[in-house]
C-alpha cells in the first residue's frame, strides 16, 4: 500500500517529543511519506517550522489561526498569519486549520466568524486551499451549527474564489451537509472516527464518492481502532484506509491510490515538490 498522505497531523506537539524521529520512521515504513502540518496559533509556528526543516520533503506547513485560539483580541494573531503568507519564500501549502468551533463555548462566535472570513479571503488572495475545523454543539441550533454558518460565509465569497476550496477536516456533519460540501468542491477529511462503532461518519463515507475523500489522523488525537485510547500517529493511516475499503466494498490499494491522488489534487504546492 504505497504511497499514502496524512493530510492532517500535529506532529510538532510535545506529545511526540520523546520519540518524534521514530514516529516519522514508522509512518514512512508504513508508506505514509507525506505529513501535512496544520497550524494552531503563534505558539505552534516555531515548532511547526522546525519540523519542515528537520524532515524536508516529508513535512509540509500550513498557516492559520485555529478557531479555539480566537479571542476578543485576535488581531495580533491574524496579522502573524498574514505575515507568514506574505514572505517571499513562503512554502505554505494551505491556510489552516481555520473555521468555527462552538462545541464548548459560543462566547466568541462573532470573532470566530470574522477571523474565518478574513482567512478565507487570505487563502483566495494567495490561491491556497483551506483546511477547515468545523465543530457544532451537541445539540446545534440554526445559529450554532458550524457547517451551516460556514456555508453562509462561503457563499458570500464564491464569486471571487479562484483557488481550489479545500478540505473539511475531521468531518462531523450530516450526510446532507457532506453532499453540499462536495457540490462546492470540498474534500471530506476522514480519520480514525470512521472506525468507531456506530459512527455517522461511516454513513457519510458510504454516501459520497471516493474521489471526494482524503485521509488524515489528526494525531495525536482520535486514534483508530485497534489503537483507540492511545496516542495516534501517522502510521495508523492504513487502518483508516482499510475501514474505508470495507465500507466501499473496494480493495485497500484502490482506496490508497485514489485518496493519495485526491490529496495531490487538493494541495498542488505539495504535489509540485514530488
């Protein structure tokens, strides 16, 4: 099963400080030889950049402000993202991860929406795809459904959008919302949750075309079965591919090949280095 791309891993976090080299080696040995690193906020930048330096051709950076890092005083953080993307030698392959997170708190909803809008505009300006983090409360209302709020914001920008849309990372919406995302050109990010018993994500994967799916770990979080409850890592992409193959009634090699091609299509700056 060669080659695979982990389209979303936080390998720079301190969860991996003790054995980061071994984690990267296990991923490569498992055929996962491209690791895409989403940003969180200014505290993640130096560590993320060090990963790109230490593992050239393997780790690829994104720039962005995560919605849970958005506060009432967000301007400085947003300016940093703008500065990163303006650098003449900028090698960022996407703007991410960005979005709306209303699971725990809606106090900064207005700020989150403004920050998301401005980062979508930045992505369009630099012709980069976006990597979206969209999380609703357990019982969302029309005013707190992160996916519906995103669609409203996106529709205001569609006329001026020139780049490929991006990916809805760690997808947790409905089947209908997944269909709408696919119609808009977004890929659906499928991770370890698809292996969990009674996961709605299994129904989403069954419903949408394989051509609209990319695989990810979101490591160190959300490890797939049989590793659930332990630290996640990129080598476990194979377990996610296997589950998608089961759901789709396809062989794993087909799923691996297609999801890799989907990622290459989605992240052209990464693909251009191969």
